[in-house]
């Protein structure tokens, strides 16, 4: 096994996709979404939103199908952990050669739907430590809608997640909140829209980017498409609802690229991905 030392940068790939309660086509290829030329990330985090929820069997079938697809796409990785809240699920895969270097693994989930009880909206998270670096990954699905009330709900849900999401160790002796990490990665269908005057709500109508950063977006809006086409459904305002944000604490995070793919089009969303390098600051 090749050991990472404390000065080695970590490479991290994050993918997010709202699958619109649909099963993936049998011939789908995820490589345009979850692989990057010449770089094999140490960590791959995949967040899905809107898994099918019709019946118990259907829920299990959807998770099984996605697990199979991810393992085919990531053959030299092992699943570190996964966590699910209704239609929201997060998988963390680690390069097999570094799998045994991970420690202090914990999961959390927080519903923010109706009365903060229903899990149709909310967040799931996984935290762990690798290379003396503590990492936290949050897959979120916030409330939909284009009016001011929907925007207010999204902002409230974001605050609830950051106030109440708590990770507890298996032995219950240790616990961590979101802020107790060197690197925090927040992603998913955040549902922030473009306004009628073409403002980006996330940038212009929230304070989120005062504490998180985002690499410049250079791809078309990821919502809302007519499924199985590259044409927008004009019943909704086209928006970058799907986002990947990051926060650093005693580490340096470098964004390498931020992309989507038009090769995967069975949903009304497009999947997105981002590649990072993370270096811990040695004192």
C-alpha cells in the first residue's frame, strides 16, 4: 500500500445529480461525469437527489443499480460509507490503496421538509479523516420554487443544516459539527434560481458565498431540460440549481475544473462534477 504523508495533497472529485425519480438507462456510461483525464482522485463523493420512492422494493432497486454503476465506473475504489434520507443519498469511494488510512468515519442526516420532519428535503453527510485531514461532505436538496417564499425556505433550510447537523462516532464518545473540519464540501440540488432580471439567487440573494467558495461556472444551466433531449423545458426558468461549494479551515483547496455533461440526459437535470486538490497547512 502506498502511504500518503502529511504533506501530500489530496485529490477529490465530487459529483452531484438530481435523477428526477427515474431509473438509469441500462446502457448508461458515467465516465463523462465521474472521471477526469490524467488524474485519478484519492476520494470520489457522489450525491444523488430524487431517487425513486414508490415502493420499498423500488427504493432498494434504485440503490442497487446505482451502486453497480458506480463500481463499474470506479473499479479501483472501495465504498467507504453511504447514507440516505428518502430520495437523497451520498456515497464516498476511496482509492483502494488508501482505504485503510481512513478513520473516524461518521454519518448524519437532517430532514428539512414540512415542519422539519419530512425527508423529501434536507441533507445527508459523511465525515472522516485521511492524511491527517478532517473532511466533511454534505449532499443537500433544498426547496423548489421561483417565488420569494421558496427562496426564504431555501435560506432557512441551509441555516438549519448548519445549526443542527451533528456527526457522532460509533462509540458515541466523539461528535463533530460541520465547522469541525479542515475541508467542507456542500453540494446537491440547492434549487437557487435565476431571477427575472437574470440574477443568480445564490450569489445575489444569500450570504452563503461569504462562508463558502465556488469555482466560476462555465457551463449552461443544469435545470430544467426536457428528459432525453438537449432542449430546455420553457415552463421553468433555466437555472444553475445544482452546485458544488467548498470551505477550507487550516488547509488550502484548489479548484481544478467544474463541469457538466450532455451525455447523460435521462433526467430534467444535468449531472455536475468538480475536481479539487486539498493541501493541509503544516504549522
